């Protein structure tokens, strides 16, 4: 009688092989986004708007019944870009609107924490930004001039958020952000999630239409 073969047991004390770590996220659209190598075909604006409307700026440490979301911040920054440079193209406005779009996956990390994480965080953020831009027919990266404009608008928006929502004194905020130039205004009143989400989608649709018809 033949004795059935048995699988040899691992030597005592040897480490067991772990299954490979999951490196993708399932989105509500049904897309499966590879986090290490994001593809433009797995990017959907519905997922971006849904995520950004639920990501709070300032880690949620703001006044008001509602958090001030990244979706709202993105809308304000795009509006500020238009105030600072009224002759922007629809494509440039779209890149301003989507300047924080990767945060629908990675969340909104405050600047001090980004500094601690270092280049690894930046590398992933850059890859995801490129995939998002390509998905919507944009250049992989904004031009240097546009990136500088978006950064200025971002810091002006942060000044408004800091002083009106996050408990900063004006003098303190001006040390870290940009005091709004005369005539530049912004509304940072926190909105409920559904309103922020729909407002972001509405602005995206307007810009996409303008890009297609330019």
C-alpha cells in the first residue's frame, strides 16, 4: 500500500510567507485604482468630487457646523486664480480646480506632516496628479507660471481659512500664508457635503464644456 505524500511542514521558527499587500482601492464608481501605478482609465470625476467633498481641510480643526472641505478649497483657489489673472484659458482653470485632486485618495495632509513624510509622499502625489490630468485631456503637469499662480492663490485661500475658520490671528497667518492683495476676495463659508460635492461637479462640467468648445 502506497503511503500518501504529505506536504512538508516548514521548519520550526521559519517565517511564513505573507500574501502580497493590497495596493489598490475600490472606488464607488466601481473602478479599482492602482495606488502604486495609477492609470488614467481608472480615474472618474464622480470619485474625485465624492472624495474631496468629504476630506476636511486643517484636519477638521475649523469653526462651524460643517468641515471646510478640499472640494470647497479647490473651488475657491480656482476663483482666486481667475481674480489674479483674468485671462486664463479653460484648460488652465481646470488644472487650478484639480490642483488638490490627488487628495481624494491620499487625504489632505497638513504641510508640517508632508515635510516629515518626505519624497515618498511627493512621488505618489505626482504620479496620481499626472494620471488625473491625462484622464481629462490636460498636460501631465502645469507650466511653471501656472503652478506659481496656483500656489499663490492656494496661500491666499489658506490665509482666509486660517483667519476665518482655523483660529489664526491675522498677523500670525500672514507669516505662513499670503495676505490677500487689495481687491482680492474669497468666500470660505463651510458648506454641507452634498452641496460642496455638487458645486465641484458643476464647475468641472462648465470648464470641460469650455475646453471642448475652445
